[in-house]
C-alpha cells in the first residue's frame, strides 16, 4: 500500500469512470445465482446510489467554478468514504424519525454503504488512490493493482453482461471467464506493485521514488532526483533492460522561481504534482508555464497539467488545469 501526498482531486471524467466500473461490477455480481434473490430491485438501486455518491464532489465543482484552481486549493469533501457514510447514516436516521420501518432502513443503509465502499475500494486499486481519511487528511492510499484505471474492468464487465443476455444458459461459464480475466489483470498489477516496493536500485540522487508506468501494466519507474534533473529507469515486465532516461526538472530556473512567488502556483507545484516537470516560456507580452508529471512527460501520456499565462509583468494571471486527453 502506497501513501501518496495530496494531489489532484479525482477529475469528473475519472470519477465517472470509477462509478461506471462499480455499477458494471454490481450488475455483473447480480448475475450470480446466489446474489440475485438476496439483492432484489431495491438492493440493486441502493448499491448503485452508493456507488454514485463520490460524484458529488465533481458535480459540486462543475457547477461552482469555471476552472479547477479554486477546487484544487481546497480539500474536496467526498474524496473519501467517511463523509458519504456519515450522509447515509444521517439519511437513515431521518427516515426512522419519519416512521420508516427500522429493518428496511438498516437494509437500505447497508446496501448504500456497500456501493460506496465498493467504488472507493476500486479507486484505491488505481495509482491515484483514495483519501480514506478525508476530510481529516488529504493523503491518498493506493494499491495499484489496476494501473490503467478501470478501463479493462469496464470492457470485460460490459462484454460479459452482453454475452449473458445473448446466451443465458452459459451464464456460469461466462462469469467464470470474466473473473479469470479480471484476476489475471490484477495479478499483472500485483507484480508491478511488488516492484514498486522492492525495485529501488542504488544510484545517484539524494531522493528516490517509484511510480507505476502510465501506459504499461506490470511496469514501474524508479526515479532519482539529481540536482536539476530527474533520472528514471523502467523496471518490470518487458522493460528491456535498465536504460535510464534523463529529463530536466525545468528549463528556466530563474523565471520559474519568479512565477513560484504566486502562492497558488507554489501550492500546486509542490503539493499537487509528485514529480513536476516545468516548462516556461517568455515573450515580450506573455509568460506561459506548463507543469506535468514526470511519468506522463517521459512517454507523452495523457495526464493532468497546470497551465499558467500572465502578462510580461506577472499580472493578469489565468490558471487552467487540463487532462491532455
């Protein structure tokens, strides 16, 4: 299990992807003969409601701001399960006060909490992790068994559900095959996770770290910070040997230090990004700063990026966060 410093809150697109994976997994589980009668329609609905609760933060942000800077400079409320669980318990208590049967309230609250914990648990299996102690702590915890997020899970679950509808008599074999595919993908991620824990090589650099490869499962990057540059070595499945890649941390240190005097930029640069790569350009009328994660910048992979544009005197600042998708 990795403990990750506070970083980008889960973007709306990723949160929707996580919720979709949880919903498809719930639908897939309902196909199992033992779960179908126990779950029923109400159980399925409340499980789905719990899986959708983490979307409250992206929805609150989407309607509350034109860019992500305001959202990034404060701790999101529903980035972990604790606020959602408290909300469910409050709703169950209110239903009891209004005269709803106690047994029914307990079942509804249990299904909803189960859906919420399923979604946050799945998010913990991605490199971004889950802030399990939010809002008391913004640190995230991750066991990246799904290094590519939930795309593989979504594809397997959706195809399996479609095949079950076409061939209901083969439901058992199809579910077993889907389970085998998902377990094999998690196993590849577990190999990479083992590498993250044990793959740090001796070498230059006072600070060293390991992160999952943003493209290939079962691989990770060993990163050494050496003065003004990063040295990264790919490890794991199919890495093809230890060929280090070197990338400067910035291209203009003096101008970057000047821009970092802005407290918003300084906070994002040092707390949101784990290994920031800054590229800054200055013309007669404009300063433009782009910050990306090292793992994304090395292979030009999609990922979060901070863009800052100012005039030549550093005024009239425009902040923007892009996913580069």
